[in-house]
C-alpha cells in the first residue's frame, strides 16, 4: 500500500538536527522523497508497523510532529502532481 509520511522536527538544538537526519534517513530507506519532509513509501502492513515504531522512537513528541497517511493500493487515481518536480511510479525500478 502507498503510505505518505510527513514530519516536522524542531532543529533549534544539535539533538533536534540529529533527530531530523535520523528521521529522513529512515524514510529514505523505505520510500521516495517527494518534498523536503514528505515521503511516499510502498509498504506492507508489517513494514508500516516497523517504520512507525522506529520513527516514534526517534522523534520527540513534545517538540516534533509526525503524520502517516495510508493512501492504499489504488493510489494511482488518488494522486495528482503539478509543478516542477516530476512524478514517478513507485512500483518501477529507480535508475541512478
């Protein structure tokens, strides 16, 4: 299923900057960055629980925010993309 992960990590301290890097790295391991703090991830239910648990261990719930949107399997019809960044197909291989 397609999952949208968004976050806002307070970076007014070295600890906050470290949390931000750790959150971004974890999201990069499971998805594609589509905006600065927004990732599209194709996850099965077990992966979603794993990623969610790891993210919740990283963030500071008193200072940071995390949102996870489960878009589902039929996401192609639910997403419209406009502007400078081209969209991608998360089920096709990425070529670097």
